[in-house]
C-alpha cells in the first residue's frame, strides 16, 4: 500500500512539473484514448464555464478547444467570456464583439483577415486542448470539411502569399524614419535600420506611389549596384533601385541626401 501511495505521489509530481512547463496531459490523453467529437451548435452553447455548464469550450473555424485552463479569461465575468460556447471566427478578424459580430460567418473577409483568424487558430492549437469539431459552416455532421472551409483555406494561402510579398517589398524598400517638430516641421531620413529592417545600406528617401493608391509614402532606396529587378529593355546601371518608375524625388531635397525636410 505504501509503495502504491509513493508511486501515485511521484506520478502527481511529474504531472505537475510537466504542466508548469506548458505540457497539458489532457491533450495526450485525448489524442491517445478518445475519438474526436463532433458537436452541434446547441451542444457547444452549453460549454460556457458556468455552474451548470459541463465545461468551457470555444471554436475557431469549426475546431473546438477546451479553454478551462484560461477560465479567468473565458469563463463568466472574464474579459473574453463572449467567445465561450460558440464559434465566433469572424470576430477574431474584425474585432466586432457585438452579438452580430460574434458569428462563424466569414463571407466577405479578405485574405489578410483570414490570416488573422488562422493565427488565432494556431494560438489555440498550441496553448489549449483540441476536443473536436462543431458541425455547421466548416464541418458536416460526420466531421468532414465543407466547401466553405476549403474556401477559407484558399484565402489563408493567399494571405500568406501576400504577407511574403509585403515582406519582400519592405526588404527592398524599407519605410523611412520620420519625425515632426512644431518649430521645424516634418523630416524623413534613412538609416541602416530604418523601418525596422536591418541591412548593410542606408539609402535615400523617396516618395513611393503604389498602383491604385491615391497618395504616397516614404521609402528608403538603395543608390548603388544593379537594380533589384532587371529590365530587358535597359542595360544594368550602377544606381540601385533609383530608377523604379513608382518612385519620385522629394522637392527641394538633394537627390542623394539620406534625409529630407518636408515642405508642409
């Protein structure tokens, strides 16, 4: 009996140690011993963490998570209690936490908004226990993906592509540093870390006009070496990206100065 008690104590200490380091043994137990559940919306609505509730669940893109370990956030009275017992995927992108916004409907969301939802799905997958799926927009009663989920995944892939494209653009044309003083007005300048992009060149400030955009924004432009994109109709020039057609010099500033005082 003593040996059994000591073994049980040791097991409990190991479990406590594992939990303190972010490992939730319930996740392993569920994946090992339980078949994935498929709840309907009415069943999910019971899991709000209240006294009579069987637990505390929320869903993102149809995947249901046990968020009991975050009860102070998601349980009754918590700052995010409005997520409990439902799939409120749309709100994770829009920030609309009203009754009309806390819904699973993702129709009309952009790729970047869908990517925001995917980021939250990754967060819950990493930090909470996946207990199953909710039948509805994203999964049918058998737990199989619906056409809407496939559309959602396509939008997420497009969001990832656009994100990578934007990252590449910022590497090529990092944003300028900027400041404003009541006495001297506005000033923009470039450094080897401007825009939060570390590089081995500082560049010079230029106005960047994006297709379809009404205004411009300041970017730093490399001034030497071959251009980032070679044009088949022109010979390579040692001017970096200065000849990009989307760029325009700031009036009244030296074209090769790394700063410029803007005229209001």
